[in-house]
């Protein structure tokens, strides 16, 4: 799956981008028809949990989205990917039941 990573107002290192790519790629075990994805990384100025990760995924006929905040980008990415995993499971269940 093609994944675009955008870091807003800073440069993300290769290690972080690879980490996110690996985690998003694992979502294909739940639904193998993922078309593309976009990830936005932001640093907020207030609070301890100031790292935000937004992930948009495209599947045929639908777009999925998750946004999470945490102390680190890795933790926020894990939370967002967990949310997307749940959305994918629901989408696949509805698709199999013919309700999409």
C-alpha cells in the first residue's frame, strides 16, 4: 500500500516513518484491499501529550480516519492504528453482511 507521511513544521526521521509504515502495513491482515494512506504528524505547543498523529486510509468505497495524541509519535501512532483496526473490522463485517 502506498503511504504518504507529512510532518508539519518539523522533519521526521527515517526511523519514525519506517515505524509507522510497518504498523500501517499490518492493517492489511485485517482487510487486504487498502488502496492508499496518508499520515500527518504534528507537534502541539501545550501539554505533555503534545504529539498528534492523524491517519487517513482509503478502501474501495470508503475513507477511514483516526486522530490520536500522546507523549510520543510512536504511542500516538499505535493508538490511531488500533482505532483504524476497529474501523476496518466493522467495515469488513458490514461488507460481508451486504450493508455497505
